[in-house]
């Protein structure tokens, strides 16, 4: 699980957050991620992987052999797990941001939402 802001830092840190928000999927019947809105956190959106998304991700070469832990199947279940999941995501982001500051090789682990995973990665800057 990740908030919109966390996904922005991980996937598209050099873009404006408005562009990241536009890339996130709109609600529809079959989608790789779903979201819940946290009213106590200023209406922050929190995204989580659906079973369909886990199926798609398991087909990526980078995740071959990966088996997801139990996926959250609905928004109510997501709300119950949100606190711990967002803390774990924030911890991982701290490592990613530190690696980027030190100019270590640090690419997004997955392609940005809406991009074909088979397309070549964008050229590295810096």
C-alpha cells in the first residue's frame, strides 16, 4: 500500500505530483490497483494492489517466481491494514531516497502505472 505522494516519490520523482495523479488509474471494474480515501488524514488516497494487479505483476520478468502475500480484496480490508503498510512503505522510501542522493543505481522497481512493462526504460539522468 502506498499514498499518492509515496507513489510519486518512488515512480516519478522528477515530475510534478499533478502528473503522477493523472497517471493513476480511474476507478473501473477490472483494475490493477484500487484506492481508499482516508478522511482522518486530509482525504489522502491510499492505493493497494488488487488480485488482478498481483496476477499482472507476477508476469513481469523482474518478479518471476514472486508470490504475493494475501492481497487485500476490498477497501474495507485495506483500511484495516493501512497503518502498518504505510509505515513499511515510508521506510522503504527512505532507503530509495538515500540511494538517489548518493547517486547509487536506483531505478523504479516497476514501470509507472499506464506504461507498458516491455518498453525500454527511460534514459538515466545525472
